[in-house]
C-alpha cells in the first residue's frame, strides 16, 4: 500500500473531465444531411432493381447503410478537425468547437463502422456489407487521410465514396450489382466535380488558408471553370442513360433532359462570368441547382418505380 | 493517484441525457434484432408443434 506521506509518489492528477458533448453533438458527427442523401440514393438503387426483398430486411439495411455513411463522416470529422477549425463553414462542428474530444469521435466512428458492416452482412448479404466497408474505408482513409490534402483531383476520385450507395442498395436487393446500380453510381460520380468546384470557386480563399489543394487553388479559376463545363457536358447525356437502358421512363426522361440542359446553361454562365459578385452568384447558382438536379433525377426514378408511374420512352 | 471528478450540474445533465440516449439505442437494437430474426426465419418459425 502506498504511504500517503511518501514524497516519491507522483503528484495527484485530476481525472479527465467527463465529455461535455450533448447527444445532438454526437448526432452532428454523423453528418445527418449526408446520411439523408445516402438513404435516399440507396433506396432508389433498391427500387430500380426489380427484385423483391422483405421490407424489414430492406429497412434495416437502409438504416445500416446510413449508419455506415454516418460513421465515415464521423471519422472524416475526427481526421479533419484542424482543417475544419479554420473554415467558416465548418468551425462550429463539435470537435473544432471543443464540445467533443477527438478520441471520443474516433471511438464513436470506429464502433459504428464495424457495427454497421456486420449487421448489414447478417441482415442482407456480404456483398452489400463489403461494398459498405469499402465505402467507409474509401471516404475515411483514401479520401480524408490521403487525397484531400494531396491532390486537386481529391473530390473527383473521392466522389466514388458518395456514389456507391445506389450500388449497395442494389446489392442488398439482388445480391449482385447490375447496370442500373452502375449507371446511378456514374451519374453521382460525374455530378460531384461540377457540384463541389462551383462551391470551391467561391470558397477558394478559405480552402487556400486551410491548405487544401482544391482545383481553383491549384489549376486556377479559369481552368476549373472549363473543367466544370466539361464534366457537365458529360453529365447531361449520362443523365439520360436510364431512359436508353429502359429503367427510366417518361417522367424521368423529361426531368433528365430539362435538368441536364439547365445544368449546362448554368455551367456556361459560370464559365462566362469570371469577376466580382456576378461570378460568385453564378457559381452559387450552379452549386444550388446541382443539388436540386440530383434530387429530382432520383425522385423521378423513385416515383416511377415505387408509385407505378413508369411509362417507357423507347418502345 | 486520481482524484474523483466533481460534476457540475450542467455536466451531470449532459451525462444523464447521453445515458438515456444509449439506453434508447440499445432498446431499439433489441427490437431490430428480434424483428430481423423473425423476418430472416420467415413465417414458418411460428408453425411448430406445441
């Protein structure tokens, strides 16, 4: 037993303070808006697959896909806390604001990652679980820890993580990945660069301060604008691929055509308006509309397949 | 030697809310695993000799 009068004993240390985090702070670590988007796109991946799955299994699978996506967002916030602290958009997140300790976020993210993959494997199948595990590792390790601070192609390659949920959804229902899931993956993948670069054009100063090599900081705003137009020119016809392949009907075709043309027009506006407030306005218009465009594309597929509104365009 | 931490009322409130949230999540998990098990086994699980 250690004597209380032993002068050689270490000085008393206070126990670590309890976590100051609210429940809402832990929930915020999961990036709820991204989770909602993931649930939505994975659900569309399920509905376009023309295969039956038990509703309970589908619901639990969607929940696990959302939790896995949230876990990867949590690990991203843990790794990027230093960057988040210097950007106005992210400085109030729980870790840079000091409401949650980095170690807590790491443990939370790792626990949810392992848990979501295992439960998805048990509930649905191990292909879906493997794709979810790949998504988490790709976003948290390949994108967050490596690409984001290393190359201006960070969000191009990293966009694969955000594009995978429809494939996971299809894998849950069919046990495999078909052309429908692959096309939906490609649409989100090609949509990501013009979406993020439109924002990066406006926030270039903040990204430069944070040391993130976004395209406008590396290749310059003009090159970024050209690439935005190029990716959008790829995206607009790609958006019509579901019609050609037969799983997008008349409603979807109309939305994809009008939306694709609007995306093109807005991207050309971004290319033309290069100075001052009008340039920022054009970029933010493209950024905002790109979210609506993707939402409408997937909503149209969901309405056609889920509500029986599908009318084929070809034949 | 580690001295016990004296919680402020605010810290105690937050810890209590986190504990309640964990309890609710655990209860939801019990329900999810039960329903999932029944769904995986199918309706035949109820059809057994008494």
